[in-house]
């Protein structure tokens, strides 16, 4: 008999302080980190779009994905 598995804890970050044009560092749960600029953020601050630096890819993240966005 195997022990019961425990649910993985999900990181949820409050993005209320982020604003379009702000320079940030994005840290994905995989450990990948990169600079980016905030493009848009929803009114409820649950979804944020960034332009990555230097590739300018546009990515969207939900705050429950475990993404850490830190202002620089």
C-alpha cells in the first residue's frame, strides 16, 4: 500500500501593484527566469501579459500558475 499523495501547493501572487510599462523579472515554476515588461493586466489583477526581453515574445500568465513576477 502506498501513502496518500499530498496536493502540490500552488503559489498565488498578488499582482495589484504591477502597471503597464513596468520592468520586471519573471520566474517560472521550472526555474527559468528572464526580464520582461508588463504589457497589460486585468482589472481584477488575475492575468498579466508581458513582453519578454530581448525576444519581445508576448506571454500571458494567470496568478495561480506559480509564476513569480518581481519589479526591478
